[in-house]
C-alpha cells in the first residue's frame, strides 16, 4: 500500500469514527448522570415535604435513619460462610506499623464496634493486618488485608441477578423509586465456626474477630446479594434488587392510580425492611420519579435510554489514529450497541 492509500485509509477510519460518535449521541439530552446523582444526594426530609409519598416515608422513618442502630443484628436466615481450600492451615500476615493518627482511628473504630457487640477480642491462630485509606470527604476508611484468607477461600457460586431481566421487569411501569441499602455487610451474621477466620490485628497490638460479616472478604458481596434477594423475594415482582440497590416500579392498576399503587408497593417493601432490619440511605434514594438510573442506564415511563454521562465520554473520546486506539473506542462504544439501529452494520467498516 503506497503513502496516498494509507492516508486515505487513515482518513476513512477517522471519518467513520466521527460518524459513529455522532450516531450514539442522537436523541440523548444534556443532563449527565453526575448532575442527577448530585441532585439526589441533596435530598432531605425537608425537600420531601411536598412529595405525595412523604407520609409513607415518615411512617417508616425507622428504615431511613440518620444513623443505623449500633447493635448485633438478628439472624436473617443467611449467614456468611467461609469454606477453605482443602489443605489450608493458617492464614497469617503480620501487622505493619502505621502513623499515630491512623492507629487512633483504628482503635476508635474497633471500640465502636465492640460496644455494638459486633467484634470481640480473639485468640485465633489466623490474623490479617488492618490499615487506613483516606476518604475523599476526609477521615479514614478502615480496611483489612484479607489477601491470604481470600486466596484460600473457595469461590461462592451464588447466582447474580441479570441486569436485562431486572430492566425488562420494569416495562410498562410509569412511576419509579430507588433505594440504596446502607452498611449491609454489618447486618449479616458470621457463621459461628468461621468467626476465628475473620481475626484482624491492629498496630496497637490487639487481635479482634468479627461476629458480623466484615468488608474485604472474598465472597461477602455474593452473601449480601443472596441475603437481600432472600428477604425481599415476596416483593420481587415490583421491587427487584441488585446487591445494595432496590428498584421499585408501579403503574395504574384496577382503578388505582400510579401514585396509589406506588404507595402500596413502598409500604410492602418498607414493612419487610422493618421486619428484617434493613436500612436505606435517604440521601441516595429517589422517590416517585418518572425516570431513575438503573445499572448503567436510565429507565422511565418512556422506556430505556443510555446514561448521558457515559454517552458524553464516548462523544468526547479522541478520534482513533491507529488500530489499537480504534479497538479501544469500539470496546467503549459497545455499551451503546442496543440503542443504535443496525449497530453491527454501522461499525463494520471500522
């Protein structure tokens, strides 16, 4: 291929990429997912006073608390289990020293959970170190380095809900709410025989073990998802869950308006949450909206559309100048394949 042919081919690649970027943003408004998230984060009880769902929310305010009760949770019928690979003996990693400020943060953290009955002093032969990660908003996030334990843990085979099934179940609905469950890991008990495996050391010389499921364990997300699915199975038809997200959707039925049906659905869900002591973060919840973010897209009474924030990333992606960059772009653009008519045909020249 001569120089002029290579130039023409390169120019064609650039033109096709520009055309594809234009195609994927057609019909998408300028409201980004980030701005929507920021708006929802500002939600408070005062901002909800004009909502038709305010009375229902106040009735079940205990499942939308400012602070979760500091206590050992009840047995929810699902406990976290740790099954070790055969032949595993002890999982031990020595604690390393940390700055004084972080040591204090760790000691305060464990004292809080000790008072809540969620940890106790341990004599376990297992031990994982504890360290801190700086939070964006300030303060410290306490983290356990369960690397060796996780490497020796048999992976859980818990089925994960399919995103397309959840989204399809919301078809024909006209009003939506979304709940963000909070501190879910600490709401699940450890299997008694596995408690010694959770032992963690601190820079001040303490060894603690968890009576509830701590963050950082290999199969913890799967256990949490299994627990929520189990507890909310009776409302699955109108309130499907995906890990710590619950999506409530309703429509007018049997002479009842969409608002009346949605109130009824919220009450049923909140009653279950109260019974099983599940809690949601009010600031991250959405109530009675015509559209909500669901697992990377926006679902509403007019159907499903792509997340504008993700579309903007694709639209602003630099024009590919070589095969590697083109493949990266196509991999990113695949997110929108189901929203673009004849997507495969349009990208075939690329």
